[in-house]
């Protein structure tokens, strides 16, 4: 038996190799990699173990080297990306190979179902996030009853108060984006993703029928919220949400989520992935709990070589706080996100 460890640029590997498991979730799909490449232009690679000419296992990773830090990410710009690695021993092989290739880099990965990465003994736990998943196999009436009572009441309130939901057009995408920028800037003091990210999502998913922008409008026809939903295999992914701080009484978030669930059922989908939530985000976690979804853990793992200089967080924090000041025009904030996001892998 001949065992070899090889490396190729990701897109070359996808054209030339048989890669089992690549379509297992959204964040290891060709479409998602296309979005990442179009929006952020990272250096993406695939490292694989070949046994007698056949790919046994592999990891997809990004090489990051910029003024903030040097690191290997498996995989960046994703809620999680469980590698197609079935054993702790294979993880040790990949770890040794990455260390030889990049001895001065740290390694970071965010795992959901990848127990082998946690068991290999080479990484330490950095932090945890929640991830929510809703089983959609029940009928729509049962799913409605599965919502928490307060959640159902807020859906009814929004409908009574004249909130209108419909799937958005490409023209609506810009309005959604402006609302998204405003929310993240004013409420959270963080950057929104650049518009190129949403354009890439539209091209790779929405135009091909594998996703939709669900928008909500007040009785005057003003957009007050929106969700970007993506479809992969039999799962609907709740990827990006925004809402107007001036229209909270219309309960846009609750109505949009319920409308998304109904559309998932119409498409014959069997699960809803609600994405990651920081453990300190009590409001967001409570909202997702209200759908009846089950909680799991995304675990951030890492390794750093002796003497590694960690990310210059002060530079990033100062830049972010400056560009999200209330007096800074949103146009300038949007430009700031376009400049910084390629560095945030």
C-alpha cells in the first residue's frame, strides 16, 4: 500500500480529483467556494492523503499572510467546515504536513461534527459558539405548534400590523444591503460584509434557484427587513438577516423566519440550518431557540508555534471603531468593509 500526502490549489483539485463528501454541507460545496473566491480572493488549497492513487481523505484550507497575522484556516469565511477526515491519525498526518509547509503559521479550524479533529490531541480549544438546527420532517401545522408561544404571537402581530413579505429581486438586493450596513454599524459597531459577497451569493445560488432573498415591507411599502436563505441538498441555510431598528413593532424577524420555514416545506427540504451564534448573543440565541430548533456546539480549535505573534487586534479594533462612528457616512463605512474583509479570513 502506497500512502502519499499531496497538495493542489482547490479549484484545480476539484477539476482533477474524485473528492468524496465534498457536497456534504453548504460550506464545503463548490458554489460556496465560488462565493468566497469572488468576494475575497483568498489562497485556497486542498491537501489530501492518497492511497494507491485514490483520495482517502482531505482538508480544504486558506493561507493567510497579512499585516494582521499569519495563519492556516480550515476553512475561512464559513460558519463551520467539517473536513473529510475520518480518523485522528489522518489529522496528525495533515498537521505534520502543514507544519512542514508553514512552520511559522498558526492553524485555526471551526468544527461542528468533526470529532476526529478534537480527538487527535494536537489542537487546543479556543472558544465555542452555538449552532441551531431545525428538523423540518414534520408537517407544517406541527412545525407551527413547535414554535414557542411568544414566537407565534409575534408572527401574528406582524401579520396584523400589515407587514408584507415577498421574495426579493436583484434590485431589492441593494436595499437589503444598505439596511444590513446600517444595522451592523449602528447596533453592533461592526462592518457588514462587502456588497461583492452578496453579489456572488446571488450569482451562485439565487440565480440558479438554490436560494432566495426574502424581504419584508411595512404598509407604506418601505423595506424593513430581509433574510438571505441558501439551499444545499435537502437543507435550507439561514445565512444573513437584517431589520430596521425603527420598525421593531412589525416583528419582521419572526415573520421572515416563519415564511422561510413554509418555503422550505414547499421545496421538500428536511432541515433548517440556523447558523452560528456567539454565546454572549443572548437575544439571537433566544430567537433561534424560539423556532424549536436544537442547539449544538461549533468548537474553535487552534495551534500556534512557540513564539507566535498573535493577530494585531488593536489595529483591527481601532479601524472598526473609527469607521463605524455615527458621524461617518455609510458610504465610507461600506468602503471600509470592502478594504478590510479580505484580511479577516
